[in-house]
């Protein structure tokens, strides 16, 4: 190890939460640990609420009636913010409405008006299967919104050096091998699909119009410590931190670490 690597390792170990290792086991206890961590950290809770506001904005824009579904609800608390949402996860969790596999949804054709996912899409090993399933269950005019990692030049540095999940921007295919549902992923996947391979996506899934891809989140998630580390700032400083983020918004294509992707199913 170099001196810099030793410093980084020592610093991360110092900041690591007591339950950090248990929270990344591959079973439902990990998701339950995630839920407790999010709700115990005021700064991180506010980051989640900010992301959930993106879902609510899309939900309120819909001109159709019906049920909306969150996939990969895991450690989140969208139900508290929007009680009408149906929450789901691939694992059976006590605080989630339904156990659902995103690639085999137990919903009838054209029965959903919205599908939402926070840090979920990059865990789906067969995204093409999921997109076809989403087309099946969404009503015409319905929307999907994903908030996902964005591998800007700065984002790529962060995900490569400070995150435990794989981030492979070099792969040609979208699919990846998955043996554990929580830890096997590719954080670069949303950027591959909706930036590098956008034309390919539009060709394969003409039913899904890409309404917008918005890059954001420079430092606020890092300052929150995420699910593994202690917050670097108290909750009451979230507002000033967010103001700095907004002032830096023109630079987000180069420094952003997250993106909001909005897809709309085209009316017949």
C-alpha cells in the first residue's frame, strides 16, 4: 500500500458506522439495517427526501388514474412521504408492501401509472427484460423515474475509490452476472444505457420516450456518509450544502455523481 492508500483506509475505518459490515450482507437483514441507518442520520434523511421530491414531481404531472409502484424500496421510506405508493422489494421486508421481482412483476397489463426506483436500476442484471416488463405493466402516458449513479469524471473517481459496488464503464453489454441480489451490480449501467448507448435504447424501446436526464449531487451524498459511514455534517447544515450544489448546477455534467432519468410510455 502507498502512503495515500494507507491514509484513505485509516480515514474510512475511522468514519465507518458500527453496523456497516452487517448492513452489506446479502439478505433481508441488510435492507433492514439500511432502513435504520437512513432514519438515524438527519442529513441522509434529507438527501432521501430531496430525491423523493423528484418522484412526487413526476407523479403529480401524470394525467392518468391508477396505482404507482416503487421497486427496490429496501432501506428507503417513500411510503412515509407518499402514502399512496405501493412499495416493493425483491426480498420480503417487514416495512415493504410487496415482494416483487422487477423483471417479473405481479401486475396485469397496463395497470400501473408510475414506476419509481432509487438506486435500483444498476442492480438489475437483465435491464432489457425489465424494460420490456415495464412497458407491459405501464399504462400509456405512464412514467418511470430512476435516481441512479452518474459516472461523470468526478463520479467515476468517487465510485472507483470510495464505494464497495462495482463500477465498470468499459463493458459493452448492459447485462451482468448476478449471484447476490444486493451486492452484484454495475454502478456505471445507467450512464451506459442513457448516455453512451442512448440511441441504442431509443431504437430497442421506442415505446419509452426519454423525457429528461438530469445530472446532480456533487457532495451532499458524500457529506451524508451514505449507508456505510458517519455523516460529515449535521442535519441543520443540509440547506447551505444544497445551496452550494445549486450554484454548481452548470458543472454537474462533469462533477455530478447522481442522475434523475424520466421515461414516459408513449400513448397508442
